[in-house]
């Protein structure tokens, strides 16, 4: 199976995949306040993630590139959206461009269409230090994402089977780079133990990539003959993962995995996220309704976020991170069991 075909398969399956897990954010309830002492037009949603300054606590998460003109077209449109909304955008894994120079354009278009905005480069943990540096340079990137996708690899017939040494290798990449290095999951969530190990290896920026949105077990199972169905419900929900990595003391937390609405974003930030990543939902809006609709939907999500913050009495993102909330249902049960209540 060619790499290009796989990239296109991922997009098509991500668009058609059914949802079998929730992100856990339905278990979070805000505590209503009758005297919020706020006004809608004084709400600020400007945010910070490590040294990065964001117009809003939202970014378009890593999806594509490396699949020729089709993926170049998607990245071109996503980058224009990110540029006009002043939000960061990540590209999909750039390993394809390292192996085949002709694929570079499908990534470089993101910097071209978003010349002054924040762009995140993306590699797997197998990238050498020089390869990671080359990917950052390719995009003049402001941060590097390193994806951890063990389950996806195991379900992929042609995937990796050896996961030894990744942690210390990531530590070496962090040491060498002078921009934030964000270690991310791709929809199976991160535990407290994972976060602690990353912190020990010098990683201070994580993306939870929790369960409840795009499901790479379903996507890869749909592409193979002999299924591994036990991975379809595997993982830590986005809500539980946020509490776990916060408890580990991670200083810079990106919340992602099934983020679709303003309410999801508000809750994920209240649980400790500094910014939220959206992948599958943006792809759906773009592919099913077009660039203008995707832009308008994201803009709407951000104006609704301000309305929610007004009701909660949270004038800015750091106040939203401290609003009282109630955790119930499966997420409550999970956190009790894990001693995180
Ligand atoms: C992804 N994702 C991803 N992540 C990554 O680090 N490198 C990659 O190349 C890709 N490729 C990719 C392709 C497609 C089509 C999708 C939908 C997603 C994972 C993505 O960044 C994110 O972690 C997960 O999709 C979970 O977020 P959502 O989709 O539930 O918002």
C-alpha cells in the first residue's frame, strides 16, 4: 500500500467513521452563577501556550500532507482559515516529505498561506534529531508536534511493531530544539504515568489526544482483513486524560480528542487545558460544506465560547481555568478509581 493511498484512506475513513466512544466532557457540569459580574464585550479569549501567544485557545490539529495534490488542497484551505482566525495550525506527519521530496509542497503550502501565523511541524517518535530539525525548517515552524500512535501502528498491517527507546529519544529532540516540543496522542489519551515519564524526560508540552473523537482503531480496522476490534473502545477519554495530566503537573496542556463545540472547549479549558485542538470536526466541515462554512463554524464556536465565559463570570482564559465544576458519570468513576478525585 503506497503512503499516498494511505493518507487519502485516512481522510475518507475519518469522514465516514461512526462514533463509538464519548470524550467524557458530557460528565462535566458548570456550577451556575447568578451574579457573574461580566459583560460580553469585555471577555478576552487570547491565550498562551508556553511561549506561544494565541488569538484564541484553539488550533487546527495535525491531519494531512504527503498525499499529493489532494492533501495539498486540504492544507491550503485549512491554512487560510487558521490565518484569518489567528489560530495555530499543525500539519500531518512530515515523514512523507522526508522520504519523497515531491511531497514537500503539500506541507509548505501551510506556511505559504499562513505567513505570519503559528504553524506546528509534525513527526513520529522515530524521527532522528536531524529529521525533526528539517521538518521544523521546512515550515519555519513555531512548535514541533511528536505523535505517539502505538495503537494505530499495531492495527495497521504495515505499521511498526517495536516501540522501544521512544521516550529517551524524544528527550534528546527536546534538548536540541529551541521551540516548544509538544508530544501528542492521536485519540487514545494520555495517562498520569505517561505524563510523568515525559516530564522526567524534559517534555513540558503535551496534547492529550483523548478518546472520544477520531478513532484510529476503527479507521485502521476498516483497512485490514483480520480485525483487532478490542482496540475500538481502547483509551482514556479526553476529560479523564485532562485531569490525569494536570495531576502529574504538566505545565502546558493542549486538550484534544473529540472537541467539536464551544461547550467542549470551555469544559476542556476548565479541566486544565491551555488550548484545544480540533481535527476531525474541521475536516468534516471543510469536506462536507466547504471552506467558507468551516471558517464560519469555527468563528461561531469562538463567539459562543465568549458567551459561555460571560455566564460563568470568567473574563479571560486563566479565570475559565479556575471556574467550579462538577464531575459525574463514568469520568467521576474513572477518576475515583485512579485516585484523582
Ligand atoms: C489525524 N491525526 C494525526 N495526528 C498526527 O500527529 N499526525 C498525523 O499525520 C495525523 N493524521 C491524521 C489524519 C486524519 C485524517 C485525522 C482526522 C487525524 C490525529 C489528530 O491530530 C488528532 O490527534 C486526532 O484526530 C484526535 O482529534 P479529533 O479528530 O478527535 O479532533
